[in-house]
C-alpha cells in the first residue's frame, strides 16, 4: 500500500501547490511520470503477490525515471525526440496495463 499512498499524496500535493516546471524540464516530465506510474503499479502488484521489497521498489522507481528521461534526452540530441518518447510511452504503457491486469485478477479473481 506504500506505493499507492505515495501516489495519492503526490497527486494531492501537486494539486494544492501548483508547482511550476522549468522550461528545460518540460519535455521530460510526462515521460518521467509514466515511468514512475509503471514503478508504482509494479509495487502494488508486488504487494498483492506478497513479494514487495522496499529497496527493489525504490531502485525500480528511480531507474525507470532516469532511464526514460535519458532515452528522451538522447532522442532530443539525435533529433528524433518525439519518436523515442512515443516508444517509451508504448513500452511503459504495456507494462502498466499488464500490472493493472494482474492487480485486477488478484483483487477480483477475474
């Protein structure tokens, strides 16, 4: 439940504080959020499967965000940023939906 609580607290703080994002960070933020969501849903799945390890979650969370941001940065440097961003979104989207399906199967036995 720690990942879900962290996600909820982060969303509430973002809505209350209205943070401004620096211009140089704006292309990377959506990809970083999707990568973080992948780690959070993976953490929730691990909790339900009884295999959650906090160190693995933290490393997964940070590495997902850093690798996804690096891929987008590399794409920007090569002039194909939007194509690599789309690739990252597709791959992480598949992982998110896979984790959500596993969570659904675990909770609803369906």
